[in-house]
C-alpha cells in the first residue's frame, strides 16, 4: 500500500510542478505553440493581369524598387471606387489624415494602448482557465471573451425592428 501512496504523491507533485510553470504575470490565452506555421493567407495578394501595350515604345522606363503597374494598390482603388482622386490618396502622409482627424474630433487619449493592454491583462488574469486547462495548455481564449461576443442575428433583428434598412444583410425570412 505504501507504493501506491508514493505513486499518487509523485503524480500530485508532477501536476503541481507543471501548473507552476505558467507565467502568472502575463497569462497567455492564445498559445503560439498551437498555431500552424503555414503561409500567411493575408500576405498573399492577387495581382492584376499583365497587359500588352499596343506598342512596346509605350512601356514605362524601369523603376527598380518602385511600384509595379500590376501590384495591388488598395488605397488608390478605394479612392477610385468612391469617386476620389487616386493620386491624392496615394500622396505620402495624406492617405489617412482625414479619417484620423474625423475620428479624433472629440479628443483622443495618448495612452489608450497602454490602458487597454493593462485592462486586457487584468481580464486574462481573472480568466486563466481551470487547473487542467492550464496544465495541458488548452486554449481558453474563446471562453474568456465569449460574453463579449455580438450576436449578429439578434443585432440584425433589433435594427430591423427599429425600421432601419439593411440592404446588405440576408433577406428577412418569409413565412
């Protein structure tokens, strides 16, 4: 019987030792080790199709390190789609100035990033997961933040009841 007690005691010590390996100052919800090391799907951008000009003399001169004509230019494309001037949208320092100024018209807090990081750290420390989840490095991100999720269908119905048109949402079910 003494052998069984020693085995159980050793298992208990091993469990406590593994549980103590986590960093109590900075709990991790999304474990980097669990992530795949594959390609970044957001880093792959489609290019425009190659074009053959009517005359090869119309080709622009080589521009090493410059912008290629077939490279995606999302800022200019958005400006063009909204009826703006793509050349002005691509000017350095002017692309986001109007948006930033409008968003900060009521004031802005210079330390907002540090404040949000501290609040997030406090929230993650309160929601570290159960003992076995911590021991086996189970991802508890979704459990910790689930109460903050927005129910998109309930929100859509709330806006429709208020009489707001939702043309890009799925059509209302007809009975």
